[in-house]
C-alpha cells in the first residue's frame, strides 16, 4: 500500500498532524511502537497534572479548617493516586485512538526506520509514501554525573511509572519538571530539595516570577539551592548528592534522586546507515516549512530544531507542516507561544518580558496588579501573586504578559489573543471581566496599564 504521508511518532505532534492530513484528503499512516499519545499523554503532561491535582486537593483539605470545615486524620494512598492517574491517561489514550480510527488513519504498530526518501521499514515490511514526517519527540537528558547510574537515581519516566513511598527526594534541576514534581511530593509529606545550576529557578521565565516562586516554595518547606553544581551521587544508607553552592561543598540525602535537567531529541534507529539528515545542536535541522535537508522528509516537535519543547508547540507545528506539504499557508503563529507551570500558584507567560524588552531597547509601559486585592484569591485563601502586562510605549500594542496566580494557565490565552491581533491598551480597556473571578486581575492590569487602576491605591 502506498501512502501520501507516513508519520513516525504518535505524540501530540504526530497524531494531530495525522488528523489534519486526513482532513485534507491525504492517505495517512501513523507508525508507533508504544501507546498512542506519546510522552505528553503517557509519561509527561497528563499524568503529572493528575498527580498535581491530587496534591492540590491535599492542600485544600489541610486548609479547610479556616473555612469552618473539620476534617479527620488525613490519609494519603499513593497507590490509589497513581491508579487514578492511570485511569485518566487510559481514557484520553482511548479517545485519541478513536479519533485515529474515525479519520481512517492506518496505525502501523512497530518501530519505523527511514531506509530512503519515500520508504519506511517497519518490522521488515517496507511501506511506500510520498512524504515522511518525523515526530519522535524527546527523552530525559541525563548529565554525566558520577553515580547517576545508581539504583534510585531516576528520571520523570520512572517517577511516573509506579507509586512509591519516598520520604526524602532530591531533585537535580529547577526548571518546569523539577518545580512541578517538587510541588507534588512536598504535599505528599516528602522532604524535597531542589538543586539548580542557574541563579534562579525557572531561569527562562520572568525574573520576578522566578524569585517569588522560590520564596513561595521555601515557605511550603521545600529546600532550594541555586547557583549549584552537582559533583557526584553516592550510596550510603540513602542516596547522597554532593554539590557545591556559592563556594561551599554541601550534601543532600534522599530515598531517590530525580534527574530533571531537561530533555533531548530522540531519533535513535530512525535512519538507515545511508540516510543522513543535517543536525543542529543534537536536533534535526528543518527549514521554515519543517522540511529537513532531505526533500520530502519533515520533522516537528521536540526532535526538530525549531521552537520550545512543548506539546502544544508540537501540535501547532504538525498542522503547519501538513499545510505546507499541501501548498497552504500555516495557520499558527509559532513565534507566539504561551508557557505554563502548574505549581501553586500557577505560572503562565507569553510574549516578551521586561528584561527582553530592555535587551531590545524597547520603550514599554507596564500594568501590574497585585492579586492580594482580588476577591476570588482572598476567598480561596490562595498564595499571593500578580498579573503583569507589557505594552509598547509607542504603538501601545500589548507585547507580553506574565502571571503568578491561581488559574494563570487558564487565563494566559486572553493575552495571547491580544498580542496575536495587535490589540492596543485602549482596545483591551473595553473588555468587561466578570466579578468575582481571578480573571478580574487581568482587567485590573489593563486598567493600570492605561494609568487609571480602580482597585489599586493611588501612588503618593
């Protein structure tokens, strides 16, 4: 059987691209050896957020007394938490499998190897195709630390695979993965230590968010060491992580040590010996249409050298790549991507930060609202945070936003819409935000941007 498109990898990039291609009338095959849904659905975004939801429930129960609700002895069953996580994943996997079937996409189960342009070998059977799209994603990056191969030194894959009874957890890496798992296990009663090489946690985010998050996590009981370099991991009665921080040699002990230092492109065994695509920094190099150095072979998502390693980026790239194959204009602006972190409170960001604006010598206006005055925040007893929106001082167009507050990840798209459509301060000032909601904080930030905040004390 000959196909118009064979996609290797059925994660959020691959399966979305397959559905879009089928909608455009292409005959599509999806090659996947594991479960449909890729890392995001099976070993990343969804299972992590299920555990984060459980952790947030624990937090709410512990704080219930101040609302007049008396709760008996709190009992946490990690096995049931993981069972619920698995049920959520199974339901979503089945849903995607149903979509694949309904769109008449052939699922070829096995490991795909590109043996030539237009030819893919799966389990010693050769499939012919007009075009190939690589969507094989990424895997955890494990730095070469002496002792990193010891039992109990794990990545997010192993941590999510089965429940555990860790009482102490050391996390190497203070990026998104690290802080989210720190939040989960801290609520489970685990003593958590984060070791991060950069000056702050979440080094790629707005510096104010990074600093305030560190303060909040410390307040929750999480130990944090920044500007730190891990020297080695050893095994005594527990695992011991030896690291240097600000000129001092320190140690952190744990029942497990989580390596959360990022992810790297995965394409092992993907190409036959005589098929060589150009690489860039360990990723497959692609052009603006996501085509590799070999005509007719494309790559998207974490495996490619364009954009951030995020599930929604892979999905958007998949759609744009398929449209390009069909000589159509891409629909997604891939330069405007919202980023989310599911800590308590949540973090979300889109567009440029204050620091980036300064680097670009942009004259800006800033509207920043402290969520301490937000009614819904006070009612919920949430941690304090803020909503910050940035506009170009000349055009008055919205160009960036950063949020540290409850429901930030659900609200960031309002700012994305404003930036994508070139809305100005006066444009967004016409929007009515419902009361009482967290979303009122967005409206307050807009008002402050215009210089006339209603619910903020005037400056003396």
